[in-house]
C-alpha cells in the first residue's frame, strides 16, 4: 500500500467524488467483513477493484452505539448538512482565529496574533526560564482566544465546535473558565490548519462541514 492521502469533500460534491473514485479504480467491490472498524467510528469504507481504499468519515466524531447513524453516502451527506451554527476555534503558536459559521459561511469572526517563542535546545537554568516564559506566552495566547470566542459564541450559540491548529493550545483554550458553558457542545473532528488568519478561518468554515476522506493507493 502507498502512503495515505487526505482530502476534504463538501457534502454537495460527495456523490460526484464517489462516482469518480469508482470510475478511476475499476469500479467498487464488496467490503463485507472489512469495514467493521470504519463503521464503528461512523465511517464508510470504499474498496476499488484495483485495491485502492477510501475511508470516509463525517465531520462529527463517531456516534454513540445504537444511535441509528447511517454509514452510507446518503448518511454521510445528512450528517454533514446540519444547519446548526458551528463555533470555530483555531489556535497555533503566534495566532488565533475564532468565529461562528453557518452553512459554510462566516457569521462573525475575530483574529489576532500573540508572540510565542520557539523551542530551544539550551539547557540548565536558562532553559527553565525560557520554558516558563514560553508557557506564559502560550497561556496568554489561549486566554485571548478564549475571551473572544466566549463573546462570539455567546452572541451566536453554536450547535457544535470545530477546533483546529495546535491540539494542546486548542484544548487549553477550550478549558478556559470563560468557555465553560460551551465545553459540553459536541466537537467535530480536529482540523489541521496553518497559522490562523481570516482566510484560513473562512476556509475552515467550509471544511468544518466536509467529509474527511483518507485514500490509500494499492
């Protein structure tokens, strides 16, 4: 098998994507007995006749057992086309972008930058002072992002949250007490993004409702 490739496909484009995947890989063959793991995580497994495999997952994490989730193309589309607003919280070292999106479009947004030093290989007391300074800078970044997110989410309560960027910083931001009322809101699958800026936030607004697909060539 080759190295996996990852793509995001909007629910509107998914039927055409599946058709092209089948046509480009000699058709589809039965996956009976091979897709139990994908189904348990709310996904769908497609096997091309040539051995190419595509794993398709909805934006939301795996549904609870017995929820009746439909692991089919139509089911994936239905799971991705909710009209509920999505709270966006993107944080990386040096910047943040927060907002609320609906139907793939931003309703409100706020972006900002805050310097966080890179790691260093220095040792001893100097290293310890550097680590404390860096931790304080990261906490300041998370605090700033949390305050703005709390304001925007309060004005436009989200039905789900899309976290992205740096997992540790995003988790620290969401754990801030000012976001307590939103910490139990269902989360979408984590989104990998570059430094958060307005254009990245706009892209994330669309990606948040996209089907996550991993393709492995034979």
